[in-house]
C-alpha cells in the first residue's frame, strides 16, 4: 500500500460506516423503532417516485447523450413521450412495490406483524432477495439518470482524430 493509493474520502466513509454500525448495534431497539417510523411514513415511497419522475424527465430534457433506447418497441411505436411514461412507471412501481414488500417483511420479523400468512421461511427469503434487488435497481437507475443529466448535459460524442 502506497500513499498514492490512499483515498482520504474512502477512509472516512469506512470509518463513518463502522461508527454508524457500532451506534446502531448499541441502540438496537431505538434503531428498529426509527426504521419502523420511516417505513410507515410513506416518505420512502414518495422519494422513490420523485426520483423516478425527476430522473427520467431530466434525462430526457437535458442529456445530449443517446441513452434512449430508440430501437425499443415502445419508442418506435409511441415515441419519446410513451417511453418516458413507461420508464417512470417501471422505476416507480418496481421501487414502491418492492418497498411495500420489504416493509411488510421488516414489520413481520421485528414487530410480530402478520403480513405474509402461509409463506415458509424460504418464500420470505425469496421475497426479501428479489424485493431488495428491485428496490436497488429502481433507485439506482433513477439516480443514475439524474447524475447523467447533471454531469453530462453538455457532453458530446468524441470521434478520434485521423492522423
């Protein structure tokens, strides 16, 4: 390990995550209540839908890169408008549905709620795995659209110069 490879930002992120983990571990009951309050508040769902709408709209308006799938069936048949609507719906529904499933799992596991009757542990683990993947996919996809629109709005395709 050399100083050239050392990243202070990454170091502080790792230290912050370790300290956060210790604080959560030492205050488990309070942390569980905070997560419950957040999940029951509808704010996560609202934020997911806002990210989806802002991400797709800003990417469609501001990005000069060709990230639209112009060869897709929806785009060819109905154009940019329908493609944008279906993109928003895909990110929004996938995120909010997976969040609702994860909320039910969390409340059933930690607060003795009954949301999934007749499901075995394997089924609940499958719901958790697939829902967490869909939540990550939708939030990450919408966030990437926003980042691309903000940081690459003026970017242009570069063609190498002929020598």
